C-alpha cells in the first residue's frame, strides 16, 4: 500500500510541479505576486499534491471496482428498462460528485450553483443512456457525434452570448477525475452485453458522449438565465502563517460536508446493489471501503487547496501580468503553460501507451506526447487570444470540431472513439483550478467580459486531443495501406513459384494454397480498417500460421 501511495505521489507531483515552477518564474521576473500570496500558493500546492495522490489511489481501489461491478450486474439482469433507468441515475450521481464541476459552478455569479450542477447532471444521465443504447444496437459512434455537435452548433445561435462559453466549458470540466475512470469501468461492463468482436471497441466512446451531453444541456439553460457581475473569486488577505492556518481551518469543515453530500448518492446506490445483487465478499467490501476513504480525503484536500490557494493565485497572476506587461504577452505565457501542464498530466501517459499499443508501435508514445503538448499549447494560446480580443468561442469550436468530425470518415473507427474520449484527458484538474482563474484575472484587468471572453479555455483544451489523435489515426491508416500494398505482391510471387516449381504438386494442394492466399489478403485488408479493435479476436494469427 505504501509503495502504491508513493507511486501516486510521484504522479501527482509531476502534474503540479510544472505550475509551481511557472508561477515562481513569473513571480520573480515579470509578474511579482505578494509574498504571502505566494506562500499560500505553495502551501496549497503541497496539499493539492497530497489530495490528487490520495484521490487517485482511492479511485483505483473503490470507484473503478464499483463501476465494473455495477456495470456487469446491470448487464446480467437483461432487463432493458431497468438498465436504462439505472444508467440514467448513475450518470446523475457521478456528475454531482465531480470536483471540477463544483469548481466551475462556484465561479459563476447570478446563477445558483445547484442549478448548474443539476442541469449538467441531467445532461450526463441522458448521454450515458444514449451511450448504452448505442452499444446495444451497434450504432456507429461517428453518426451520433456528428448529430450531437451539429445540434450544439444550432443551439449556440439561440443561447445567451454570455452563457455560450460557459456551456462549452461545462463538458470539459464535467468529464473530470471522478467521472472518467468510473464511466470507463462501467463501459467495460455494459459493453459485455454483446460478446462479439466489437465489444472491446464499444467500451470506448462513453466519455465522448458524456462530454457533449452537458454542453447541450447548459446551452438550453443559457436560453433562460444570464450570469451577472464579475468574478465570484475571493482573494484572501494574507499577512502571516496564522492567517493561512485560520483560512484552512475555516474551509476544511465546509468541504468535508460538501464532499460527503456529493459522494453519498453514489455510495448509496452501490450499497443497494451489494444487498440485492452483488453480494461481494467481506474482504472486497473492506478494500472498497478503504479506497472510498482515500477518495473522500483526496477530494477534500483537492477542493480546499484549489479554492483557498490555487484559484486566487491564478487570478492574481493573470491580473498582475496584464498590469505590468503587454496584453499580447499573455498569449505566449498561455502557450508555455498549456505545453507543460499537459506534458505532466498522468492520464496523458496512459493515453500515449494506449495509442502506441493499438498501432503496434507505428505511432510512438514520444511522438504522441509531443503532438498533444503542441496541440494543447496552441489551444491555450487561442484561449488567451480570446481574452485579449473578445472573439467568440464559436470561431474556434465550430471549425475545430467540424474538422475533427470530417476525419471520422477516413480514420479507423477505434481512433475516433479514443480521440473523442481523450478530450477529458488533457482537461485535467489544473485547467479548471488554475488556468481558468488565470484567464479570468487577465480578462477583468483588460476590462473584458469574463463570461464571454475568459470562460472557454477548458473547452479549447478538451478539443485539441480530439484533432491530434484523429490526425495520428489518419497517418496510421495511410501507413497501413501502403504497407499492405507492398506485402501482397510478395505473397503472389511466392505462390506462383510454388505452383510451377514441381509437377508433383497435386490439384488439391494448389487449391488450398489459393484459398490461403485469398484469406490472407482479406485479413490484411481487414486489419487496415479495423486497427486496434480486438486484434486477438479479429485475426487469429496463430491459426493462420499453423494453416
């Protein structure tokens, strides 16, 4: 357990340290923060590293097993109405507990936090039901994504302009550290309802629909509500260590209560499943319970440090940077921030290995990581360009997603599923807790509208990996086709030589060779378009070699 916790501490440190280094560099060069504000930030960074480590450890021990157990139990019931209803409820419960969503809702004045959270939760619930029905009825993911994003573009023309960026932001922050692992685990269970060759492929794509679901829901909410006033962030006046201790002492009990309320519905649902369906062994229940405690403590530390230290520091840094320097420098700083934040994100390491395995090394983890870092750097730079110029987020998300959706027709389908799921990977916890407040602080100093100009940074960060992985998928498809064309003539020449090398080869042997040749060609072509599905099920290589 200690060894595993140390590994998680190492991962969380790699996530937070780049931001610490960037803040220190800016503070001692072009954007000097007050000394005690910097101390508060460093203390908060320490608690955030602990919080992310405890949370990730708890997710592995509790949330992922809970998701797998509930998913498989739902499938075993074979009752479609029950599965649909409970999937909807699970989507709501898991959204309510999402820490990044709580952070986002707290930054919007004029609209109750609870209303935003409920609307987003309803969007996730409906999206999760749609994802399950897609798996059951084998509807191509690209068809649903194209329909949903076109609907989002249409709704964007009717929603309030100040709510537009918030709506597109909501998808990226909702698919955060609680939802992603839980929904992925749930998807593995739901996909097993069909034990065919595409069940592994269908386990992907749930996150992508849970990302667009909140966007559609909040776009509708924006037709009836308008945010008001400036930022809801409170900058604490810190003059001593005693002030920092007092600040944490006041906020810890608040978040202990808030996280308990947020986690309770999900744990209650698991308890009901345990009593009536699962009947897990005592040892398994104790492990899940221990993991739940880690998750709870991690969330409390994460949210407290984010609200007390990280968000105020991000806001102050953006404010001071604009006051002391040219507003256009903000774009360069944003690009550097985006590059290093995504490069250190632990989930990105998992994604890079996943793509490398799917492509059997044709797309290396190194090139994948470089592509993602450059892509996110560009997206954060574009977000800062919006802060400076006031450009609408639609000028970026519409062409960006139209390009990504057009690529779905030419890349392997598994790449599409992984790409649209990966939007949640880059938009990690630091995007909502540091980069968004940084943009808000800069926007308020310039005199812009924070709701139309600053919000949307997480949405752009979530869009970049979708395009990046689709482009890598296109490269892989081209390389695969080229390789297959080079291999097939060699097989033909070899067979022709065998056919004419001896008069003793009988007709049956020749027919068998022709059949093997045709089968091999079909399988090679099939591999080009089905890369990464379940290769072991799709192509029985051992049997082919034996034949």
